[in-house]
């Protein structure tokens, strides 16, 4: 059985996301570069920021800059309240308990906390880790390195050439020794949406002791995600991929796991008592947040969550599915253009990686840039996947709430220009 994370089967429900209106909230769209407007098709790398997020960040710096949890004075208390309010907003968005939300720098750090704290403590030589061929390096390299250093088994769940995984493969991949499945929810290259809940259920039927870590860097910003629906153990995502500031990310983990995991870093504010010979650590989540945190980043992320939840995550997904459908249709009509990943938008996130026959992706991107069409080229931090697909670097166009059909038309026009220059 091939697994799909299909999000809609019939007609799409109407989306309240109106990109024409939304673009007015993003100051960057008022900028002309070399006299031309911006065509931003790189939201998988990082998203643009709405004024509300920028104002939340500057508001902290201009009106109530102070450290959190430390000051017995009004602006410090204000900063602490806003900081914890953001934790509550993030928790609410994914249906979690705020105590289970750990602020880190980005999705990569969240995944590394699981590696450095949980895996290094609880995994031993002979235990097995499964990951998928679709992974970003951030959820691949830690497990590969763990295998090299600690002699844990490292097994890779392969996809078919379209980037789809087969549930049947789990029968042979999962064994009694499997301790961790580290998987993405949405590929940042093929866009494949994995049915996380179904996978979690199946692996636990085979081995109830398995922990599941989900890299949700391309899921939480783009579709409804609830921790109770997935039933995973760890979830990692980045603020900057969901309208928030850079330098702030989130690790969600089950309370009982966070409680037994040792701290990731030591320092101020993660302790309750320190004596010459011993330290008592703070409660979760503070035990994992040593030192002064990225206060402005957390507050900005709170504003981003507010913005996204006011649109509704199902509407965000519906808009992306519609724009991806349009993009797939237009790109499929270009002779010599090869698209990687599932064929239809209901099976994929708002990301399309492609190559043009005989034209190097870097040349493509450079010509596109002459009209401010911003795409990413390379391996997109997923080199094992590119090697598996048997392609070199690819061009990647990706979409978000502000993406319009005009953006796709500009991409197609740019590709025609590329073909003229190099064809
Ligand atoms: C699927 C996936 N996982 C992890 C990451 C890493 O995110 P960050 O660079 O914010 O740590 C990315 C970034 O592109 C991603 O797309």
C-alpha cells in the first residue's frame, strides 16, 4: 500500500486566504528592486514577514526591552508576560500544553535537542533508528552520526521515484530493536505530505515502544497540525518559516519525555538551586532554555501565530493547494521541464522542485533573478534524496499565503527567457 498524506479528495473548500489583500500586510511588497516588483518563490527557505510581526519585534525593543523572569519592575514583567503569552499561542496552535513547548533557535536545534538529550541518554549500541530518504539534513545527519559514533543501527525508509513511501516497507524496517522513527511530515523537495498519524499508528502496532520524532518545519506553517492527532513523541519546527523572526524555533515533546530528558545546555534560568556540589534544575520547559532567550523572536513568533490562526490553517492549506495545482499545470506544459515529487497538489505541500533539460539550475536561477523571480537552487539540504532520485541539483519554487497566479506566470515567463538564452 502506498502511503499518501492526501489532504482533500474532491473539490477544495473555499479559502479565506486572499493573497491580493494579504500582500498589503507585507511591507516588502512595496519595494521595487531595479524598478521591478518582487516575485518571491522561496518561502520553503524562509517566509516574508507581515507588519504585525515586525511591529511586535520592534515594539519589544522600543517600548519594553528588559530581560525575562528576572526583573521586579514593570517592563520586565511586561516582557515576561508577552514571552509566556507567545508560548501559549504556539501551544494553542498545535493543541499542546504550554509546558511542553521548548523555545530553541530553529527546527535544526529542536532536532538536535532530541539527539543530544534524549537519544544520547536512552539509545545504546544495537538499538535501531529509522529515518526516511526524504529528510532534510537536519533530521538525517544527527541519526547517521549517532550510528557512526554509538553503533546504533541506521535504516533508511526509501520512497518510490515519485517520493511516495509504502506502508508495507514498515513490516521489514521496524524490528524489536527499533527505538526511534525520525521522519519529516512534508518534504522540502518533493513536497510529499506524509500521513503522520497513520504511520505512527502502524509502527506502534509493530513495536509499541518506538518513539516518533516529526520534523514539521514544512507542516506546521502550512496546514492544521494537532499533536493529539499525530500522536508522535517529538515535533520540531522553525519560526522563520511561518512568518516569524529568524533565530526562534520550537521543540514540542511529551511531558513525560521532557521530564526524564537531561538538560541540553547549562546556565542561568534553567536552574532552581545551585550549590557547590549539586544543582536542582528548573521545571519543564525552562530546564531546556538556558541563558537569556531570543525574547524578541519569541514575541514576534507569537504575533505570527496570531496572524496565521486568524486566517485559519485549513484556509492556508487550501490556498496553497490551489496555487500548487495552478503551478503544476503551468510547469507541466513546459517542454523539457521535469518535476520531482507526487503528481497532484493534494499529495504535496506548496513546493515544486524541477530541472530543465540541458540547463544548469544555477543558470536558470540567475536568469530568473534578472526579473526578481526568487527561487532556490541546489540540493536544498537534502542531498541523499537528490542522489536517490538520480538527479543533480534542482530548481525549487515554493509558495505561501501571499503567492498569486501572477507569481507563477512570472516564473513561467522567466523559464521561457531561460530557454531562449540557453536553448
Ligand atoms: C523539512 C525541513 N526540516 C528542517 C529544516 C531546517 O530548518 P532551520 O534551518 O530553520 O533549522 C528545513 C529548512 O529548510 C526543512 O525544510
